[in-house]
């Protein structure tokens, strides 16, 4: 019983960090794995892949910022955390597109995917900024 309580406290303290890391593994895997030759249904929705790219990086920035806030280890002001995650996610998205272009056989690096990634990251920062600035919104540790 005591061990379970201890594990729950660790999960509570690092929950967003674990979610962020898991999300980034999922994003990386989804961006680099080959899906050709699978029985997965093929969606023919115009620009659907851009929506997926936007969502990947939108969620990544939100989880990243929440993990810094929850962890409290960095004692960063919100603006510093926001800029850090915005720059990191934009660079990560560009690197993934370069890896797709150079090292995968059936995935294509696309500058518009990198743009969708960057726009998703920027929107994630803006949503978090709004949540922190709201009077009864997210409390930011400093």
C-alpha cells in the first residue's frame, strides 16, 4: 500500500513529463515509420496531413510547458519556457523533415509539413500564454 502511494506521488509530480516524453516518442515514430504495404485505410482528405502535423506539435508544446511548470525544477519564467519549447519544437520538426528526406525510402520531407509543425508549436505557445494570463487560469511557478 505504501509503495503504491509513493508511485502515485511520483506519477503526480512527473505526469506531464512522462506524457510529453511519450508523446514525442509517438510523434517521432509516426513521422519516420513506413506504413506502405499495411492494411490501414487510406484517407483522401485534402491537407489532412497538415492538420496532423499541426496537432502533433501543438500538443507537444502544451505538454512540454506543463511538464516544466509541474516539475518546477527549472524555475523559469513562462516566457523563457515558451520560447525554449517553441524553438526546440520548430528545430525538431525541421530535423524530422530532413531525416524523412535523406534517410527514408517512402516518406518525403516537405517544407510545408515543417511549416505546419511550426504553426502548431506557435499556437500551442499562444494557448498556454492565454491560460497563464487568465485571471483564474493556470498558475505558473516561478
